C-alpha cells in the first residue's frame, strides 16, 4: 500500500479542529495553550454550540485567543473576565459562556472577580491555565510559582518568608458553595489530553444545564520562561508541579 | 491479523519544531529535520519511518499548533 493510497479523505483519523483558524498562533513552540485551544474548539464543535458560544479572552499570553478560535469573543480588562462572563451569561442564558485565563490574570489581579463569580454560582466555565509564571511579560513570579522556583523577579528561588506560598486556586474554588465542578488536569501526554477534553466537556455541559460555576484548571508549561526545551518542560512539570497541584476532580456536584 | 497502516502529513509552514510529536510517537515515526528549515527558520517535523506508522494519531493530538493530519487504512 502506498502513501498516496492511505492519504484519502475517507481514511482521515485526525486533523486540526475546524473551529481553529488557519492563522498561525503566536504562542512559543511547545506551549500548552495550543493544545487547550484545540480541545476547546473540538468540544464546542462536538456540542453543536459553534453559533451559540461567547468566550471571554483575558490579558496575558492568551489575549489573542479571539484570533484563533472561531466563536464570538469579548476581550476583558486584566483579571475581569469572570465579571464580564457573568454579565454575558445573565443577558444570554442560552449561550455557552466561558473565560480562558492564565494564572497572572485569574489568580493575581483577578482573584476577587474569580472567587465572587464562582461563589455566586454563575453558570459559566472558567478555563484556568496554570503555568506558575507570567509568560507574556517575560517570566516574573506569579502567585502560583512553586517554592524554590527561579523567575526573573525571584532569581534566588521563591522564598515563603519573603513571597508567601503558591496559591491553589482550584482548592479554594472547591470550597465555595456556588461551584458545581472543579477539576485539575494537564495536557502533557495523549492520555492526559483525553482526560482534559472530557473535563472541559463536562464543565461546559454543567454550565449549560444551569448547575453552577465550573473551574477547569490546566497545569501547563511555559518552556520559554522556565528556560527549558518543550520536552524537558513537560518532564519538569510532571516532577515538580503535579505533586504540589494534584490532578483529578476536586468537586463534582453535577452527577 | 489485519495490519493498520497510517500516514502523517505535517503542515510544514505551521510547524514550530517543538518536538513534542517526536517524543509522543510510540514507534519513532517522526523526527525533526536537521538540515532543512521552514520559512520561519524552524526545523520542522517530518515522517522518517513511513512504513512503520499505524495511524494512532498520538503525534497529532499532542501537537500544540494542529500541524499534523493523520490517515489510517486497514491493510487487506
């Protein structure tokens, strides 16, 4: 069998999701954002919500997310995405509304908006990309930076006496009455990506069923600012991030 | 037992050469180029063991930029 015989439309197994635009993404090579963008595109298309999705893009690396996924977008001020999502969902209850935020946006400047939107039980989903560093601005310490981890603003490693402790946002969210589904996933292997996709699907479905707010934390990498190759960054994440940010469902009230 | 034959097509200009597909492939079908680069100057992924591929799509699933299209056919 020749290569040409295999490459036929009827033999197609996997291709770039249709909702993902052809424009090249500005993310660094090997960035986890791309994988999560693909998962979101696939889930929205599979749910048949292409025309009924309103997403909120943050400030941070994912600020241009509206260029890459072909759904309706609103751009929020830094950290205010959950507040904007609350308003959008209240005005359009039949729409699938989600925010897509990084750790600097969600866990630092937007902590108040995030916690209150989750606590109010707004029927939205928050997708939280936690890579323990500020990516876009050049690798500064984030609230989620691990103890001892070196960044440009803590070059001797994060010291709890000086900088406090890493913030576990998903654990906080799981304590709130308004949340329906809180989970923590990664996207570094094929199995992990499949699990993360199921988690995103579940969160979107719960938000459409009006069961409360949902938080999907994706523990991810920032190989550029961690000063590693993409492959090494995935290994480092598995060895260092996952023990501090344990994976799995922290809360599932939707069953 | 029927053998599955696969083929991967890499969108060379979209590829950023991160190498995640190379480690994700269980059969070492893909490798980054060592001499050629694309328009952006990245060493892109290419199929080096064409006959080995089974079309499992692991490479395409981990690709952050969605550069890889995978086809699979059962060998009669």
